[in-house]
C-alpha cells in the first residue's frame, strides 16, 4: 500500500525536505504553502503523487478545504505533519511586537490544531494514523528576545502531550519532534553561532526514520538533546543570569 503523507509548510526548509524525501521514496504527499507557486518543484517532478495545496494554517476554512481535497483524492493519510512555523524576535516592552507575539502563537500552536483537526475523525474511524508535530528544543526554556517562539514551542509540546492522552485508545499515535538548530531559511539570518547546526536533509531523514519506528518523541541532534536536558534542570535565577547576555533573534524590521 502506498504511504500517504500530508505536510504543512512544504515550500521551504524542513517541510520541503520531508516532502522531497517522501516523494523520492514513492509516497503520495499533500504539501501546503500559502503561495502554491512555491510548490512548483514538486508538481513538475512528481505530477501524479504530489498534491499541491494552497493553505494557511492560521485559517481553519483553508485547512479544512485542503484536508477535504486530500481526503477526496487519496483517502485518509497515514501521516500528518504539522510543520509550518515562524520565528521572529520580540520584546514585550515594544508595543509593535504584541501582534508579532500573537502571530507566532497562532501559527505555531493553533496552526497545529487546525492541521490535525480535519483528519482526526477519519483516522479514528480507520483506527490508525500518526500525527506529527514539529516543536523545538527552544520550547525547553525561555529564550531572551524570542520569548514568543519559546512559549509557542513549549505550548506545542504540552498540546501534543494532551492530544496523545486524548487519543490513547484510538490507534492514532501523536509524535513530538524537537529539533535543535537546522540549516534552513528560518535560521540563515541568525546573527549568532548555532551549535551543532544540522543540515536540513539529515534532519528530515532522521525525522522520517524516527517516525517510522513509532517513538513518541525525537529530540536531535544528540548533543543538543543533552544541552536541552541540562537547561531544563537549571534553577530559574541561574537561567536568567546565564541567558541575560545571550544574543537576540532579529525583530521584524531589524
Ligand atoms: N530551522 C530550525 O532550526 C528549527 C529548529 C526547531 C524547530 N523548527 C521548526 O520546524 C518547522 C519548519 O521550520 P523551517 O526551519 O523549515 O522554517 P522555514 O524554512 O522558514 O519554513 C517555514 C514553512 O512554514 C510555512 N508557513 C509559515 N507560516 C505559515 C502559515 N501561516 N500557513 C501555512 N504555512 C506557513 C512556510 O510556507 P509559506 O511561507 O510558503 O506559506 C514555510 O514552508 C517550524 O515549525 C520551526 O519552528 C525549526
């Protein structure tokens, strides 16, 4: 049986590479972007197996339409990836950053909910399926200058935990992916060193392998997994002191 996969944010970075690798392996892949012209590469190379979908994870109607089209063409997907996400610096005392905070939370957290929601009834009926959320090690502790992003990824991790328990007896597996730094357009503008930066193709192949095994959480690379565990144990005062001089993610317009 041909694997069927649905991926949000397939126009760039991790989502693009996940889609490419699944298509290379023979899968049928539904790929979303807010601008369908950014998905032409897939349509040209795999016209019969790449389903190109214009959709915005901030808009429930558009996510329902994208899911309905995929379901009508290929049936219930085996895997649904909530990958689309944004990262922009923010500072709470800057009033113009408040809408940025809202945009990040809405895209990275509620966008995940809007991605999974249209598929859950059909997956439940089938008694199987995997829902994969791309969170981040940035969700382990608050990062200065990127508190909205950290908060969104911490929320995503907790959301996925809650969903996993809700679907415990349904046959649906909920999988949390926590990458460290991955070399994509999201990180290319970061004006600070990014330890253990992972090439995007390696990140995607690791995610695909891990999802195949069915493990519930995959944090990579292993060096950052270790650093993340240490960060979680830091007392609050020490965390604040150590991070007080950390460089910041650029804000919109910087
Ligand atoms: N790169 C890293 O180091 C890293 C580390 C940890 C976690 N992550 C997470 O991995 C995921 C992918 O990141 P990336 O590095 O691959 O970023 P990226 O290269 O900037 O790609 C982001 C993707 O998200 C899509 N997107 C953004 N807003 C959207 C919206 N409202 N509706 C639909 N799609 C939207 C974009 O598509 P369009 O603009 O075409 O719509 C694009 O395809 C994100 O959730 C990110 O937080 C990344």
